[in-house]
C-alpha cells in the first residue's frame, strides 16, 4: 500500500513496547495508568463536576470524591494544556512506601520543531480535563494488563525482575468500593491477558512462553485452572481468545505467531514474523489475522484449521508498530507506532488508502475504537488521550517530491553544485510542504499551519502559497485532546457504559467516564 511521507519528519524515539495488553468486555470498564494520583475529597468548585471513585492503595480504604472540571463542555478544548494535579487527600495513617503517590509530573514537553533549522515549536491543541476514578492501587510493581465486566475487573502485574507474579480480581461492592476477591500467584511473570465475559474464560500469557487458561466462577470469587499451552519459547507478547472458533491466538518474543484449539489444547499452526510482534487483531468473518511488529510492518494472514496463507504485508511507519485496532464494520485497520503517528488503513476499500493521524508527542501505546460513534481513541507515552472523529472525510498526505532546487523560487539546494556555480549562490536546505508535498527552501515555507483534514492536528510546515489557501474551516480540529497525567501503556473502551480503562507504569488502573467526549 502507498502512503504519503508527510509524517516522516520525526525520528523514531524510545524502545519498542514489550507487548503488554489491556482488555475489557463489552460492558465492563478498566483503566491502566503509570502514576498513583491521590484526589482531594474537599468540597466542590464552581463549574461542572464529575464523580470519581478513588482508591488510595495499600491498607487504606476507598473514598468518594468529586473532581472539579473547568466550566464548559469536555468535548471542546477549553483549558490550557498544562493541568495541575489535584491536591492530595489527608491520610489517616502512614502507608507503605510502595503505595505512596509519586511526585507530580512536569507538564508535557512541547512538540519538537518540524523541519529543524531553528524553527520555533508549533503550538499544541488545548487539552481537556478528564476526571478519573481510581480503583485500589494494590500492586507493588508495574500493572501490565487488565480486564473487566460489570462490577468487576482484573489486574495482572509483572516486573522485569519478576518481583510480582500475581493475578488479582477486584469486585465492586454495594458501597461502590472495589475490593479484591482473588489473589492468584503465577509460576512466571505475567505479560498479557485476554478475558471473555460470556464464558468467563481468562487466558494469561507468561514470560516463560506458556499461556495459562482459567475459568472464573459466577461470583468471581474463584478461578479454576483449565489447561496450559506451551505456545512459545520466550515471553508471550500478545494473546487473543476467539470464542466463535474456539481458537487461542498468540505472538511471542521468539518471533512466532501461533494458534491453538481451546477445546483440545493442540497447536493448529504457526507463522514466523520478520520481527517481534507487538500488535494482534483478528477478523472472525474472513478469518484474517493482522500482526504488527517492531520493524514497522503489518502482516495479514488467512487462517484455516491447520494452515495459514500470507495475503499481504505493508509498511507505513518509520518506527515499530506498537498497537493495532480493527473495525470489522467499516473494515478499517488502525496502527499506532513509536514514530508518534497513527495510520488508518482502508482494508475494505481495496484502494490502498492510508490516512496518517498526527496528534502525539511520544510513541502511541494503545488504540481503541468506538464503533457506535466512529471515534478512535489513542493513548501515548506523553500521557495524552486523543479522541479522533473518524466520520470526517480525510485526505491522504501527498508524496514528497524530489528536486535539486526549490520548486517555488528555483534556488539551488546545497548538493546542486552545478547550479550553485552557475548562479554564484550558496545552496539552501531542502524542506517539504506537508500539504502539496513540493520541495521548497526555508524562505518559501516560513509559515506553519494545522491541517486536520490531512491528519495534522499540530502545526506543521507548509509553503507560503498553501498557507494562504488554507481556510479557517479547514483548520477546525477533528480531534479532542485530554491529559491523563501518566504514561499510558494500554487501554480498553466499554461502549455500553462509555468508560475507558487505562493502565500504565505507575501500578494504577484508572477508569474514565468518556460519555461527555465519546457520544
């Protein structure tokens, strides 16, 4: 598939993700975050308020608090980008060191200049506050994945040094507080999980390459082991249970994709990927599996009962693929990457259309899609939650043109020695207009503008003529931005309740009420 190069100005930053997952059923909600945020229970302030459930972690109980929200709709950018943390609630007794909140994070770093050359950083979109509800932060190490259903959710924790290897189920009591009902120790650190609410089947991937399957009781107070799959030679990076076919799909750090029969436990087949897989999606109707890996490639396989066929593979990111999300209705695949971008691949259109979305200052860690409103939710290492309106008719970014001289003023670029000698002029640096794709010099592309219809929610370099042609209507944002104030690694969205679940590196799972935004 072809795609434009408009988003390739940034270089890949950071290590690739380690394949952790976050899951929710159709009516559950779950949040992962990377910093424990105590919330003040003191009074209210003028303006809209949303109720939040707060878990202080450790031995302390939960409290009910109201989080103040800036006046105005949450769906419109009304507050500055840098929102401070709520003040800490007073503690009745000291909590262990691991349960204490970490220091407040500094504000998100500004976007890096596009094109370099001393250009000032472009302005960022305004960021909306999203009041979270915090379940108990009971883990001592990083929470890597979670799943949930009505009134209950699960947390799985792991750490590089294998300090904790636990699976925990938290039930929402009549008081509105969450309390643990199951604490199960695993033989190896947990790396990913998949939960099916209809059968209450829980599949957990481990660092030793094993997938352990459990069935939870109806009251969620007991989990019974069913079987183990010796799926991989090293850490399981992604696991996905397909109820319609009774298949368990998985990828591992051994660069293998495998699928097993959940009834017999037998391995049905496998496929070796070009790099470690970090994204996995499956379409039940066509039996197509989508695999994204650390090399930036997305592979599409056709699965049969005991074999698979390679259909195609395509590459559009300059960094590794960190997340995949599939829309079976519109037949669109979304891929997030460490190059800070999201690409929408129109699989069903069969035209090779790829739309690039630029809205993060750090690598995109997780994606979730709300089919009923056609909104994409992307979360990144910058702590940002971006809600994209995918009902908008967007345009592909143009291919960057090659030229030895500026296509506006005909000034030579610094490698064009012949024209530099003939014209007795010093060569200039080459830039590209993000709207038309032409090769231009810095003087002819001194303006910046956002182009939301082409996926550029931040201001990017455009040539002077394109800048004059862009209208105010074309600059109207097609996405809303929210600061979660933590490094999100995984999300899942419950469309029924309108709740978003996020988890991260701070041992906390957060629940967000997204109904004011996703509607």
